C-alpha cells in the first residue's frame, strides 16, 4: 500500500535477459534473470516494477506471482490489455493475486501490440469505449455488495457478485495515451495517468488537459500524473554523452530539449542524459509541473537497476521533496 503523498519511482521487469540495442536473448522466460532484476529494484529503493505486455510475452499475472515470492515490499504494476478476458474474470484473477502479493498489485491498462493475433479484431476507434465499460465492470466487481447487472455495448453482465475483493479494496489503475479519448478514459477511471517522456512544455499541456477532463467527470484532484523516462548516467556530463553516442550509432538522428532530454532513439525513448545531479534537476522540474510518479529505465535492465539504486534514486529523493510528510498519515 502506497501513500498518495509520496513521489513514486517505478522500474521495469523484463521476463528475459535483454540489453539494448542488442536483440533479446533466445529464451523468452528466464526466472533467474527476472528474480535478479526484481531484487535489484527492491534493494535499490524502487517503489514498483512494471511487468509489461505484448502478444509474445509470458503471462504478466503469473510473472507477478513469481516476483512476489522473490521480494518483500516491491509493488507490482501489471500491464493488462482489455478484450482478451471478460472483465469479471479479470477482476477475480487480479483480486486473487493481490492477496498472494500482500496488497502490492496495481493494473496498467495498455492498448498496444497486435490484438488480432489473440483473436481481438475490434475497430481501433472502439477501443476506448470498450475499455471504459471494462473498467466500470472491474470497479463494480471489486466494490458491489450485491449482485449487479451491466448492459453495455461491449459487455453484458447479469447477477454478478464477487465475494473475493483485492486485499487493498480496489487496485490502483494506471492509464496512458495521448489522444483526447485516452485523456477522457483516464479522467474517468485512472488513479495515475502515465505519459511518455516529452519536453516540459508538452507535459504541462497534457497535465492540464487531463486535470480539466477529470474535473468535468467529477473527479477533480483524483488523478495523479506519471512520466516514463529513460536515463543514461555518467560520472561527468561528457561521460554520459559518450554513452549516449554509442547508442546513437543505432539511430538515425536525435534532438535535445530542455536541459538534458534527448530523443535520439526509436520508440518510447526520450532519455535524460547527464550526471546524477543533472538528471535529478530534470526530474525535479517535471515534479514541479505536477508529476508524482516516474517510470525510470535505461538500456540494460539489471545493470541499470543496480546503478540507479546506488547513484540516482538517493539523489532524486533529496531533490524531490514530499508534498506531505508520510508521518502525517495515521495508520489504518
């Protein structure tokens, strides 16, 4: 269970060994490597770890169950794609696992990948409408004290009652996406709206858009904001950029925004490049905009988890103050 007052740092858990820009290993599931990464994140002070989703990946809930046995306090943020399970069945599975994880589970809604490989041929324009119904059924399954019915365009439920609820009562929901429909979905359902790394001005606009949508949905102040950033560290700025230039050889071009934000690699890869102090200042600037949850990753999951825990996270916790002291919250 995490206090809403604190800044949260999330790492990434790959199911098999990978070190970008090299291709992943041939084995699609490596329990030893997965466990080593999880323990490194926990030891380094990360609050949660993201277990990603794509059509060829191992099942995220089972990966989370394994990681829960390898760790004691690390939160587990499991990526989940609506449409492959009935929402009532997903509610049961997540609630069950939350008990085995001692209340450490959270759900990250995703819409990427190639769903047709799993038999899901929903038109792209309908995805957010279906996800809206999916999350509404999830919430009711976790909260309703009586059997309930639901009659939507994508889901119909009659007389559903789930005696087993998540240990937390309900799971924190993380949503993302840059479209207006994604912002409306997050405004209605998300506890945290996760953005891809962008320059400060763009992030400020996105935060304002979702805050306004949440207020219109009757949830003013209910949505926290997260940001996904990659990091390349060096003992000096020159050393950090030397590391970045090695990776740049695999990309066509890159741009530098703000003080140390680099967009030089493909995909979700906006990267902070510099010393721990410089990178810490960049994180603090995003925090001043309202970002309270940071998904932090590099290009070598195990090595970076160890390095970030040793050099970066202590600096970030110094430079980014808590909004409200954790001690101000009475235990319950």
